C-alpha cells in the first residue's frame, strides 16, 4: 500500500480535528503538515497490522 493510499482518506478528518482543537486555520495546517511528514518518514515500518 502506498503512503498516499493509506493517508489521503484521513487528511480531511485530521485537518478538521486540528482546526477544531486549535481554533486557528494556520496552526491547524501546520500541525497536520508536521503529523503527515512524521508519518511519511516512518511509513516504511508500517505493515497495515500495527
């Protein structure tokens, strides 16, 4: 499974949650970008079962 296939379906939900928690659009975008970057860096160790 590719990173895009695994993560893109959750992007809107992650952004909406961050925006709701932070109450600031720019901060929400920054948090989601950082989270997705960290996920991308660690994705090679993801096997879909962990």
